[in-house]
């Protein structure tokens, strides 16, 4: 999947073709969705497999959580906030970074905070 643009090896011809933007707009900061990165990583097959695996992971995360309980509702909102970063930016390390930093206060409040109150 490496193309050649102006004599330079370029790693993302799919993104360039998908956006079809003029060369003057190369540094606009546009980020393709995570689906584009699935296609870049392994083609249409990996798009299907990757999307399926993301669905399985989300199901495992939310299987025993209930919106009626504030603790579970907050957790699911934090996961949704992290997923928004991944879906719109397409960059998995940024998703993990946001998710960890959003979950730290959650763990501190519901994990350590409740233990010290009950002790």
C-alpha cells in the first residue's frame, strides 16, 4: 500500500484518494476515521474483522453494567468519551491515553474513595 508521489514514497495513498483534496491542503490536520485505518491495516477483510472485534470488546465491557446505577452509568459515559476520540480521530494510542486519564478519577473515587469511607 505504498504509493509514489513526486518521487517520494508515500504511505497513505488511500487517504489521499478518499479525500481528493488539493496538494495545498495537505497540512490541514484532517484525520480519517478509525475505519479508514482498519482498511489501511488489512483491507476490507480487516475492516469487517476489526469492527466485529470492537463490537465484541464493547459487549464484554457493558454486559453487566446498568444505566440505573450511577457507578455503571459514569463508567459507560467515560468509555463513550474515549470511543469518540478513537472514532473521530482514528488514532488508537490517543484513545487509550484518553481512556486511562478519564478512568483514573473514576478508579480513585469508586475504588479507593469508597474503601476509605467504609473503613
